[in-house]
C-alpha cells in the first residue's frame, strides 16, 4: 500500500497511520511515496526521522511550477509508477496539488483510493485547497474523516465508505509531546511569554497589500506580546519580492523541525496562524488560536471555543483579549484522542484487498 506525501503537513498524518500499521501487523506493507512538491530539508526531508518515518521508497521528483503544471506532471509520474508497480491501495493525505494529482492517477488506474482527512470544507470555493479537497473526495473510494461533522457532510454529499476515524495529526502530537516539552526554546523566549506566528497561504502572502496589512497587524500585536515567527520559505520569498520586512518585536526563526515547532507551540501564550494543522494542534494544546483567514475548513475548532477568525486590523485587540484572560479555552473534541491510527487500521482490515 502506498502512502502519498506531497507536502510537510502530510507527514504527521501519515506517520500516525504508519506506526499504527507497524503495531497492528496487517498483511499490508506500507511504502512511502514522495511526490516532490515540498522537496527541501526544511519542508520535507528534515522531518522524516523526527516522526519515525523512513526515507521514501519512491520519489517522483516533481517540484515547482503553477497549479496546472505541477498537478499534470505529478499525475503522469504517479501513473507511470503505478503502472509498473501496482499497489494494493493508495492513501493520500490533505489537499495540496500533489495530493490531488496522485488521487487522480490512482483512480484512473482503478486503484482503491483512501482520502485521509476527508470531508473538510470552508466557505471559499475559489481557494485552491478547497477545490482540491472537494475533487479528491469526489473520486475517493474510502473516506477517513477527522470528526463526526465531516463524516456526516460526506454522507450527505452521497459518498460511500465513510468512517470518522479522528484526527491523525493529533496522534502524532500526543506521541511526540513529552519529548517536545523537554526541548529548549530559542534564546530570548520564556514559557508563556510570547506568541507564535505562522503564515504561508497564497491569499495572505502573495498579494503585497494583504501581506503588508498582516505585517501591520503583527506590529501592533508585538507591542503587547513578543512574537516568534518560524518563517515559511514561501513567506520569506514574498517578503523579499514585495520589499517588506518583519516588524520590531517579532523574532524571525528558520523553519523548525517538527519536535522544535511543537515545543515552541506548547510553551506559547497564543498562536496567530493561517495553517489548518496549527489550528488543530492549538485546540488540543488548549492554546488560544487567532486564525488569520476569513474562513476555515476546520469549523470544529471554532465550535470547540479556542479558535477565532481574526482580521489583520483586529489582531492586536484579540491579543489583548487573550492577555486579559478573556479568551475561552477549547473544549475537548470527540475522536481527537490519539487513536485515529487504530481506527484507520481497523477500517483497512475490513477491506477485501487488505490480504493482498
């Protein structure tokens, strides 16, 4: 069975399945396939060992290019790979272009296709990731939803083989959290004395005016609380292209290995982010989450109480609310209990192709 990893956020989710399969000893042998979309050590290779994953058994090597070019070239490479070496099934995680391409290639070859993290939806029909996740769900033969609401949404849309397995990323977080808490923080940061920032989405960083507005919001927030910003390569490139700079009070860090980022997050006072995964991690860590987007495909984190959508010009006010102790603490989210891997493996064991 091939587990497709295209981008960094896919890795913690696939790690949960990888370790659960190793412990269950099903006849399925997992093999990691890397499409190449995230290809440098900061976004991919440097995270494998930290997550207990092996080097990819298959590397398609497709990186860079626009949405259509990357999707098309990845689809061709995946189809060639699976024509020569046909797996029992393909698991794709998340919603980036490489994930969609692999999903299309798998179904064109009539392979069982499992979408890990199925059923997520936001209100932005033009968002590239929203287009991808809807398309993947439309063609997948099996859907692993992270929560009951996502599973119900899939069933209402008419999809079959839907299972609410829980949040695979949380399996990895809970597995790695004890060791992360023992790691030192970057120099100058004290537990509870800073906020974390992550930014990478095209809508936030590709447009100069939007990025400048976010930087103004960070500047105002940093006057209330020091901020640590592990700088995503995309955001770093756009800072240079747009001739922008991080504001005073913001400590810029390089992209961090998973355990170091988890340590940074776990000791923070709050997080301001446009990342879907960070919203999930914050919910389980009980960390106030200020989501710098007009919508989110993780509404369950809003309903749990610890996450809110925040506009750039309201960021400082939201930070002040947190510091005043008036931000609600997230309530536990059902199925986010560290056992998603077990539930995925149980679903696999029911499939007729599992023995092959």
